[in-house]
């Protein structure tokens, strides 16, 4: 019984896929950093008492 | 048609996904309207309640609403990938076009849901975070998974999901949701059916093909035109109601009256037309398209005037009312 094997990606496709993966990793890293910055920012504002709504 | 067949219909694209594909997953056009209405709620609450929140916290709260909207959009696209592949209007979306794998969209939606609710909690309060979580679940689960493929009232009941943002914005400032916030909710809730059904009059064949029970598919175009007019008759006076509670001023009152009258006129023209019927004239379809486009402008302008009145000091009380 012959098993159908997936066609291997061409060199060009592999390079493109790796580049895309790298790009995605950079975006994910940036998103993570942004999340950490936002959490730190809200913490600082809360600790300084700036999060309480002020009467206008 | 089985779901395996429809999954097979999804094209496998040789090019890897771009950042734009992931942005498309978040339904950016819906996100813009969601953020805009949430911002209007946030600005109005500060002015009406006479309190000001830290601008950075306000910005993070607004960002949380945007992330929550994007999360719900991604979950919706994950679940609806099979029917999206069948409809021309949606077949180019990231999942049916083969750009983004389904499981990636789901992961993105779930992670973003958690992040948005957590950020909202940190930036404001538990009520706003809870309402944001509720609205994501309402759209991503209740509307997408339970209502959409089961009942022609899908967009009426599901419309509540899109109506939450101004309430969330309000809660983020004051920590409560008074009548004024629910008024803004009601405006979007009653706006959704005429807005969406105007589009479905144009795309009913596509919904039929995908077996989605939209009103024109299950009850016909005439019943849909009747419902569009009925909801617009309710919406037009409702749009003016914030003036009577003191939430909105003179500028809003004039704008809401004029815009409501125009909405009614366009809905009446669609009601008189044969839009959605087999062999409908080009003029009728143009009327439905016109109503759909105007409905977006209506909501945008109504909330824009609220922002101007409360955020830029243009609030003029209506004589004899306040």
C-alpha cells in the first residue's frame, strides 16, 4: 500500500514562510511589551492616587 | 452541504498571512463604530456626572473596548468560517481565503478577550470590565453560535452586543449605569434592525445559499420592509429622547430631529419599493443601499454631536426642559 506523502515546500516557499513567521514573532513580542507597559502604567497611576475620578 | 465540504471550499493560499489579514480578523469597521460610541459614553458620563477620570486611564479603557470588539470579531470569524466561504461578500475574509488558520483566529480571539477585560478592570472598575466581558460573550457566543443560524430575530436580539459600548464607556467613568446610559444603549439597539435588514435586502440570496435564516429569507422581502419601517418609527423619537432627560442639549435635539426625519423618509421609500423581491428594479436596490449607508451616518452623527456637546462645551440646555 503506497502512502501519499505531502509535497515538500520549495525553497522559495520555505524562505517566505520563515520570513512570515519571523514577522509574526516580532508583532507578538511588540504586543506583549505593549501589554506589560500598559499594566505598569495603570499600576503607577493607581499608586499615585490618579485613578480616582475627580469632581469637576 | 456538509461542513467538511465547506471547509474544503476554503482556498489554501500559498502566501503567508500579513499583518493586514490579522487586522481584518478583528472587523476594523465595526470596531471603529464600537470605539466611537464607547468614547461618546465616556465623554458624556464625565460631563453629566461632573467627574473627570485620568486621561491615560480613559485612553486605556477606550483601547480595551477596541480590543474586546476585535476579540469578538475574531471569534465570530472562527465560528462562521464555513458560511463565510459560501458567500461572495465574505469569501475573501482571512479564514475562507486561506490566509489565517481557523485555530489561530480562535486563539487570537480568546487571548484578546482576556487581555481587554483585564486592562479594562485595571484602568477603570469591575462593572465596566464585567460589561465588556458580557458584550464579548454576547456577540461571540450568544449571537454567533446560538442565534445567527437559528432565528430570523438573530440581529434584533444580537443587536444588544453592539449596543453595550456607550454603557461600558459610562460605567468606566462613574462605576454605575444610570438611565441616560441605557438610553444610548436603546438607540443602538433599535438602530441595528433597520441598518442590517437594509443590507440583507441586497444580500438575501447569499444568506439563502449559506442557509442563514435572515428575515428576507424566512419571511420574504415585504415583511422585512415592514419591519424596517416599524423599527425606524420607534428609533426616530427614541433618538430625540436624550434631550428630555437632560443628557443632550439643543444642538443634539436639532440634529436628532433632522436625522430622524431623514431616516424615516428613506425607510418609507424602501417600504414603498420592491427592494429584495425577485426582479427588483435597480432604483429599489439603490434605495435599500441608500438606507444602509445613511443609517451608518445617522449613528455616527448622533454620537458625534454628543461628543461635541459634552467634550467641547457646546451643550446648550433646551429652554423649558431643564
